[in-house]
C-alpha cells in the first residue's frame, strides 16, 4: 500500500491515506471531493493500473518511489523518532 501511495506522488496525485482501516492489510483510502472531474478520476484509475503493473514488473523500482519529487522517500520511522521542528530543518 505504501509503495503505491508513494508512486502516486510521481504520477502527480496527492497520496491517499494508507493503512486505514486498520483491519484491512495494505489498505488505501481514497476520498475525492465532489468537485473532482470525471477526467481526473479516470486519470487516477489509469495511474493506479500503471502502478499495479509496475509493482508486478519492477517491485524494487516502485519501492524507491518517489524519485521525481523535490523530496524522495522519507524514512518515516526515523523522522518520527528524531523530530526536528525548526525552520532550518531542511538544511540538516
């Protein structure tokens, strides 16, 4: 679930809520607003299809996503354990 969510960032979409509900393994929760167009939803569906293919063909490549965003994949466990909440945190 997390790899697909990170892959969506490369596709230009906001990452969905991951691992919710907790009773479903690898769950992704999409909550498009009422103002999203059919074209946007179809584009999201096409991106998800590409990511499923990528997960089957190149799982390690998808695991490294995102690579085309200003910040690549963050070590979320380390970030949670060693929180730096300052304006100059980006320079560390």
